[in-house]
C-alpha cells in the first residue's frame, strides 16, 4: 500500500510541439495558442490543466510529461505522404 498524500499533484498536460520557422509551421504550438485564446481550463475531473508551448525544446519537456496524469501532444511532420498516414 502506498501513501498518496505525499505524491505530487498529477495534471492534464496539453503539449504543443513544433518549429514556427520550419516545415510543420509550428502546428502543435499554434494548436496550444488557439486553445489558450479561445478556452479557459480550470480543472477536469479534479486535475488541473496545463497548456504547454513546447516549441523545439525536446528532452527539456520531460518534466511536463512526467507530471502528467493524462497527456495530449499536438505535433506534425511532413514526410510527403498522404495526410493521416
């Protein structure tokens, strides 16, 4: 049995990844920006919601991933394939 009272708060993290100056045009970053502009998030199912503009930070984003109870990542890449491939 574990003592959850000492556990860190787990949150819902929405992480947008992308490079505004490269081929994906910062898709994930723009998604997070749109959410921030149009919606207000307090808590969902008792967990705080954190919107993160991850840009191109790579491994420096690990703290946000580890803190997530639930994680939604927005990202895109252009391999020249059909959309959704």
